């Protein structure tokens, strides 16, 4: 019998505008390749950038929050696996899945540790140096880690985040699966077809305007870094692409200074391949950065920060340069832009990183084996997770009765 996967989405995936949308599409395609019947359910409305999932063989379902219709829906579907897209979704629907599909393996897709991103953002706003203690005591961390414990396995994209969960909070290794973004690694033929160093010009940056670290990075580029680069490369241009860029970013458009705000680009691969270097001065955030992987996938070296490259390269050399000081950052950018051998070595480093950490075939195998292992020993797996069972009993009961109260208030009697 064909196995069934239900994905409960935070939003409808937008793979062309966000790394999170790309990640979700990768997961859907992985489970389709495993032979699963896949349904994607969501409470949100679609946007002009939303991917048509029915085109790839995924059944689309619109669901309601705090509504008993979901209970009948999931009971009738009877999925073998339920994947929650981020911890907020697990908080909303987890107890219903436990009650009406108890034998379904519960998977949390973290995207990144939202609590870590938020704690770092607050440190930047408060102009204090971030330390891991601020994350450990953040209220969002309590919610997020509780969600990790309530699930059978959580998909983690970053080795750094795997590390702090295990080392700082003693989350059992068996509840976490390192599964970064899963990419088609460029072939020798692909690489041969890439534009050369001399055929590329100018700089590029990419980022969705709804994501605060991206907006902050563009501000840093405009105010701190770009003037330093233009002093040494007076004819250089930077092209900034992204959906949902706010008005304050749109107003930074300054062609005479070589600073071009371009909004969303339909063919990102082409834009990256025509650019010589990608810039990503990311001051806060979490997870791994899709724009940096897209750059590697198109042979475009990048200059970023330690947070930008965090959890992405292990002990291997970066696809360009890493700096947290804007003077040094700008100097590295100019060097990479002007020196062919340095640029070609950076490109080679990026290809090596993709092969080592982000190869889709290897990661598909890792995911499939993990799901099979958990499924074969599900009762024992859950018995070992005492804190998870405790949280199911305490936390989700409160969530459940709050939802029931909202249902009754809205006139929906289950």
C-alpha cells in the first residue's frame, strides 16, 4: 500500500522568492521520489509567487485554524507521516495529530532556529554583543525546543544549530537529523558552460524583503560597504534582487552610485552567472543561507560574514571570503573581483562544498534511512523520549483546551 505524507505548511511555498520555499519544494520532491502520496495543507492564502504543487503531483488542501474540520480530515487521510513546517504549526496542529493520527511519525521542519535568529536580532537592536546565554533564556527558545521534543525527529539545516541544541540544552541526538538544503550538484558539463571570470561583471545580492536579516544587510551595503568598494572600483555596479522589498529599500535605488534595486528576478541562475561576486553582509539570522548556495551552484564566489557562512562549510575553505569588519569585507570584495586566480580558486571551493555537504542524492538517502529506522521502532523511540511525552501531556493539553474554547466561541462544536 502507498504510504501517505501530510505536510502542514506555515505558508504556501514560494521557491523563487525564499530559501524556505525552496527547502519545502526539495522536501516534497524527496518524498515523492520515495513513492509517497503527498498532501500539502495550509491555513494561509496563496500569493502570486506561490508554487502550484498540483503540477508536481502534490494534493493541495486548504484547512482552518482552531476548527474541528481538521480532525475529520486527518482521521480520514490517515497519514503515515506528518511534517510540520516550523514549530508554530506544530503548536497549532500537533495535539490534533496526536489525537486523530497517533501512529503517524511526526517530523518538524525547522528551516532554522527561529529563536536563535530572534535573539541575535534583538542583540543588534539593543547594540549589545550576542552570547549564547541570551538564546538559552529567550522565551521563543522554550517554545521551539518544546516542539522539537514533541516530535519524533526534527530536520536541522545547520551543523551549528545541531551543536548548540545538543551541547547547550542536551537535546538527544536521536531527535535531530542534519538535513541541509538538497541540491543538484553541478556536473562537469554545467561547469564548462558557466561564463568565465572575464565574461562576468558587477556584483549581486539577493534577499526576500520580508526577512529582516536581508533588509538589514542591504542597509549595511548601502551605508557602510558600497562606498568603500566604489572608491576603488568607480565603475562597479551592484544589482539587488528580491521580492517584497520595502519602500525604504526601494528608495535606496541610486544608479549614479552604481546601486541598483531590481526587485524580484525570474531567472536567478542567469543573474548569478552574469555576476562576478555575490555580497551578503548578514549581521544576524540562523540556519543556512540559500543565496550563498545558489551562488555556489552557479559558480559565483561570495563574500559574507561568519553568521552568513555559519553551519555551511565545516573545516573546508569558503567560496570566497568571510569577514565581520566592513573595511576588511570591502577589501576582500575588491581583491576577489580583480584577481582571476583568487576568484577561480573560490569558485572551485564552492563546487567542493556542494559535493561534500549538499548533494541531493546523498541527503535523500540519509532522510529515507532515518524515516525507516524511526518507523520500525516507533514505540521504543517515543518511550525513550520522556520529556517529549511529558510535554505532550502538559503543554498540548493547554493548547488543546484553548483551541476547543476558540472553537466553541466561534460556534464550531466538534
